[in-house]
C-alpha cells in the first residue's frame, strides 16, 4: 500500500509540474511577442489541454488513497501554494 501511495502522490506532483511548465511556456511565448493566432500558440494550447487532463486524472487517482492520507497530502499542497 505504501508503494501505491508514493506512486500516486509522485504522479500527481509530476503532472502538476507539467501543467505549470506549460503555463510558464505560454507566458514566455506571449511576453516574447508571440501571436495568439499562430500555429505555435495553438500547439501550446493543445499541450495545455493534455497537461491539464493528465493532472486532473492524477488528482482523481488520489481518491484511491485512504481518506486521512489524502486529506493530509492535499492540505500540504494547499499550504505550499
């Protein structure tokens, strides 16, 4: 059970980081003068959708954790943001 718990938490953290990295890439693109009608921007948005979808799935997978572990983990995440 401990290994599953660690895997689910790490997966969530990885997907959260991926979503943040995409947000950073979009911001950098736009601040660098990138156009919202460009193919590059559309690609970033497509990547954003996928990253968010994966992050949401990882969040839902935390439901497999015992409720006390899930509450503690999510509480820690909220405190760190």
